[in-house]
C-alpha cells in the first residue's frame, strides 16, 4: 500500500513536495503486499521467511487557517491489494479522525473539514488500515502516519512586559545601555522567516537607539542634561519576516527618566542682600533667611551655609533648614542701636555631597554679602544688675531701709524711671519701695526663725511710656538676732540604778537653739546656783555642747525615794547671751549586775524580797494548773448527775404549764389528779430503777378503810416525810407543788354556763342556809316573789 499526497498545492511548497516524493519513490517505493509463506519440502525443516511491509507512507501536510468553501485535500491512501474493484475498504483512526479528517473508504482520499491553527496543535497522529470489504479481514497490517499543520505568518510579534519604565543617569556616555526589550512571535521559528524578528525605533531619536537583533536600547547623545529635559518616551517596533515587506509588527513604549547627578553648583540669585533687624530682637530668635539655588535635586542639592567673615560673625549665627535648604540667620547677642547701627556678613553656601567626575564644572559653592541694619526701638529701662541680694536684721523696725535698685533708660532720650513692686505673692507685701529712688524698706517685723529668706520682684518703667516695663528679682536675707534661749534637745528619760556607784555617768544631755550658729553654737550647762548643793547628783559640762549627769553617792532605794528632780541651767554664746532652765526627772530602777535595767515598776518590790522573775512565772503557772483541775473536777461531777427514772404514773413529775386561755375538756386529759382527789387511788411507793437502795424501807400498809378517810393534807405531809428519810432518793432539792382546792362543796357548781338565757323560776332561798361565805350570793338571788313580779 502506498500513500499519495496531493497537499503541495501552495506554490511555496512545490519544491518541498517534489523532493519529498522523490525521496519516497527512492526509499519507499510501491511494495507489493505479500503474505508470509512457509514452504514444506520433504526432508527439510520448516524455514521462516521475514514478512515484507505492505505500507508506504509519508508525512502529510495541511495548511493552517484554510478558509476555502470545500474541505482541504490532504492526501490519498492506496493498498497494493486494491485492484480498483471496490473490494478494499480503507479505515482511518487516531487524532481528529472522523471529525477533523475524513477518508473516502473506497478511494482512500483524505480531506480536512476544519480550519486548523498550528499555534494550538502542530501535528496529528493517525492510523490507517485496509480490510476486505466482504470478509472484514485486514489485508495489510495497520500503519501509523503523521499529518503536520503547515505554518503561515499569521501572528505578529508581541512585547509581553511592556510598557517599560526605566532610568538612566544624566550626563552618561553615548552608548550607555538603558534596557533590553524582547518580542515573542507565536509562528514556527523553524520554518521560514515567520518568527524572525527585527527591532527598530519609531520614536525617541536622536536621543536613543536600539539594536535590531538584540533589542538593547542605548543612549545616542553625549551629556544628556536632566535639567534641560528629564523624561523621554521611546517607541520600539518589532517586525517579523526579518523586516521584509509583508511582515507583521508590534510595538511597545519605553518611558526613560534621567536621574540627577551633582553637576550644578549652588548659586545665590544676588551678590548683595540687606536685612533690617530691630534692636529689640530676642537672643536666639531667627531674624532672617537666605537661600542659594541649586538645579540639582535630592542629596545633590544639599548645602551648608556658613559665615566666613564680617564684623557681625560674633553677633549672628546661621544654620541650614534641611527641608527648604534655606539659611536661617539667628541672633547670638543682644543688639543695641545706640552702640552699633549696622553689621556686614559674608555668607557662603556649599554642596555637602560632591561628585568628583564633575569637579571641572565647579567650584560647587557660592558667596554673597549680607548687610544687617539695626533698627532703633524704644526700650524699657535697664537695671544695672541682673539680680539683687539684700540683708536686714530680724526684729528691725518698720521702715528700715534694706537696699536700693537702679535702672536707666537705654534710649538716647534717657527718660525718667518709676519703680514699683509686683505684689504677686504674700512676700511682696513685707516691703515697700520708693518710686523715684528705688530704695526698698521693710513694711513688717520679721522673724528669722519663721522665714529666713524673701524673694520679691521689682519693676521699672518709663514715666513717659508706662507700657515699657522691665523686671529684676531681689532676694532679701533675714539676719539673725539672739532672741531665742537654748533648750534641751528632747525630753530625756533618765534612769539611775539602785546599785549605782558614786561618779557614775547616768545620762548625757544636749541642747538646741533656734538661732543660727553665730548666736547659739556654744552652750554652757550648770546646776541652778540658787539651790543648795544636790547631795544625790551633779552635772559636768563637757564643753562640746553636751553635759553629763553623774551620781554623788552609793546605792539608791526605790522604797525610800523612787523619783528625783534635777534643775539644769543652759546658756548660749550669743550677744547678749540667753539662758533657760529645764528640770530633768530621774527614776530609780532595779538593774542587773551588768547595768541593764530590769524593771522600774511596782513589781520590783517583790523581786527585792528574793523572788526572781523565773520564780514568779513558776508560781503563776502553778496557780493556773490548780484552777484548771478544779474546773475539770466540777465538770466531771455534773456529768455524773443522770436524770431520775421515775414511773410514768408518779405524781411528782405530773406538772404541766399552760400559756393559753384553756382548751376546754382537753385540759383535764393532760394529767391525772385522781390521787389528790381520792388518796385511796394512789399507788404503792415504787422504788427508782436507776438507784439501788442500801437499806430497804419498811413496807407501808394502808387499809382501804383508812385511805378513804385520810385527809389530803395529811397525805401530802406523809409523802414529804417519806421523801426526806428515803435513802434511795438522791440528795436533790425537791419542790413538789399540789394545786388542791380541798373537798368538793356540797353546793355543787355555781357556774352560769348551764343557765338559760331567760329568767328562771328556780328558788334560791336555800343559799341563805350555806353559811356566811354565801351571804352576798344569797342577797343577790334570794329575791321575794313580789319583787321579781315588780
């Protein structure tokens, strides 16, 4: 079988198709399909012969982007077994078979039904087979072939990364590389010139150029100045087909910015400047600005201003504002129009960052001259001193002169000055000032010990112009006068031991004085000379502002005298000297042998009897233990008192308390008082079950006849007597109460509960026979018939 291709329709491919067919005829000529045959000869073994292929195929080609009305013819399949009678059937399988590529199963012609795009798929792999139409058996083995999509120039070059933004330093050498651009073409780079791109510059000449093969953009001029032009827009074109006519093209824009270099020195717009500054300008304040222009930007335009010479270099200073690049002129010293009316300064402005490649364009600095005119201003009075310190003694009389302040008008007019004190604080009210002379006097009497220092503020103003005021601080120190006597430094607690020895120091005292050291630094201590000689204690002046208290005899006794009083006289070294008297209280205490105080309280008398502190603690501990034993014993005895177990019917426990007004018949059910109403009903004495009597009492026998006749009072007395002599009864105090009213009255009940609501016809005359107890009742109810009727 052989494949015949008729796809070489395009004139451009005629030569290629011709070469292809010749190559196929020379190497893949029509080979007749023969089957594998095995020949059997007698006496010979079976011989296998290598089968021969029955296919002849080549690569088919189909043009992309075919736009004709009929399907595009691709090629033809033909088998050697095909005799032209239609018995051979051709079958096509693989990529695009039946959809993109169709085959005539009788003739073997292949057509393309769709327009193909090589940029999407470059080739298709298909399989062809020839079978017997009647038997559907393959006449030849299945074979594979490829249909390639032939490229045409249908894609223009593209710049995928554009537009571009790039910078290049100004003043660069010609040919300095700026950027390399690259365009891509989707056409087949291995076939023809469809993907061969050539670069050219459409816009940006003569400043820049581009390499046609590599796309590298370079500078095309020398010394391109940023200050002349900073931004450039360059358009680069890429054209395929090696730039020939008919090729497709694409373009991109490259925005190029020249970056700054320090190639411009600073320049002052003028060579001479003039500045007016009033003499009232404050020291440290800015009085003017000056600026040199620099065409560069960024750090290349940074500069520093200095005063290189002039008669005002010591009065003015200049600094640089980094934001505005201006020179700020400040005042270092105060101006005085009356002394100097103008100053001249030479100011230099120089770049701080230099580029030595452009040093030939320098120098990168400039100088200008600045003349400063001092303006005359009416100034407030000026004090001769920035501050004053004055002194005055305490207790000085009101109106005593303290000192004088002086101020003058600095202007040429030399106006008169008026003085006054700013009464802003309470301290200012302690002084007055003479408005003309400035003499300060006292307005109150001072006490140095209370306030040793005063600070006031004195103001001065021109009489002609009161609004111009100047101030000066004045400090007044109050000098000390010896007006405070010395005193003991604190309240001393002086203690002397009973076993003290003569000449023993028991206390060292010091003194204090409110006056300063000039009037109270040296103190003298002594005993009151007006008193007789103290036989118990003496005082020694140590001449170092301290004194010692010493004993004068051996042993002291608390029982004889427990407190001593010692008057001490203290004088200072002032002029005149002052003195005061203080009394020391000395207590007598019991001390250990080493001098440590044991006690100064009343318990010391017990210890003197021979009982030490340990012995006292032991005695107290024994007393506490005995008390604890007694409390424990009492508690145990109480816990042994068990409740009496008496018969439930014992009348001694039948005591009930009621806190209500009565509950009717239920009240009588709370207890049984039959034993009281009828003593014969009482039970025999029952012994306690919880106590076994040691002696059994004699049995009691009460005949029924005698019990019926016994009186209740006698019954109660008998029970009390038995309880007192009964040995089985614990010795508890027993209180037995019996609420018995006596024998029942023969008169019966006199209650009116059962009486009718109406008047009864009953006769109550019998009430008079009951005795004198019912006399009043008989008088109430014993009415005559006539009285009842009336």
